[in-house]
């Protein structure tokens, strides 16, 4: 994960498009094709920890944005931008969830393959 996550004041002052771009730069990561060594598995565990921390932070922000959006009416000039910012954060949360699931599945596949190899050695 690259850039620094925005704080709530930066989120409020961002356009939805700018916020989406910034969040994408923060949460999109390049995943390896596989985790095949002990070092790679340790790296995967670190990635899961980072993803979890970022997910928790953004879920907190999302809760605030949802509460703030509920206070606005459709006639408020800020309404559309508030909805856009909320959707941008939700999109980042969705990306984090997918990355977490992918890494978790990759670790599971590695564990299953290792167990099968061990069984074949009998």
C-alpha cells in the first residue's frame, strides 16, 4: 500500500473523484503469484495485518460518512459530494476485502499443497 490514507478533514475537502484516486493509490497492492517460501508466507502475514488495519480505519471513516450523509437532504448542495465520498471509501473497503480474501486463499492453497506433498512421501 502506497500513499498515506487521508484523515477525515482531508476527505471532507476532497472531491469524490480525487478521493477515489487517492484511496486507490493507498489500497491497491501488487500481489505475488504465490507464497511458496517461509519468507513469502511471513510477508503474507504482514500484508494481512496491514490490510486489516487499513480496513478498520476506513470502516470507521465510512461509519462517520454514512451518519453525516443521513443528516443531509437531497436538496442540500453538499448531498451529491457526500454520497460520492461515501461511495469512494466503500470502494476502497471493497478492494481491501478482496485483497485480504485473495491472500488468505493463496495461503490456504499453499498449505493444502504442502500437506498433499507430505502425504505422498509416505
